[in-house]
C-alpha cells in the first residue's frame, strides 16, 4: 500500500512538471504568434513601399523615353 502511494505521489509530481512545461510551451507559442503578426504587418508595409517605389520608377522611366511635348521644345516656333 505504501508503495502504491509513492507511485501515485511520483505520478502526481510528474504530471505537475508536465503541466508546467505545457504552460511554458503555450506561452512561447503565444509570443511567437505575436511576433509573426508583427512581422506580417511589417512585411505588408514594406510591400506597399516597394509598390510605390516601383510605380515612381516606372513613371520616371516612362518620362525618359517619352517624346518631348511641343511646349517643351526650345528654339522652335510654330509658323
């Protein structure tokens, strides 16, 4: 009977240890979820900035290759 009580006490202690480890893992997972959400928000902001920069580059590239307007040509007058 004494041996059975010791086994139960040991199992109870082991269960307590496992429960503590489980709580720590849940806390770690929660922290990772928060970091992933934050990183996702940062990635989204960076993607928006990249899209804006690409649009500006496209506009500048288009302006460099576009024919000049008649108003921009110096030294020429219409007859």
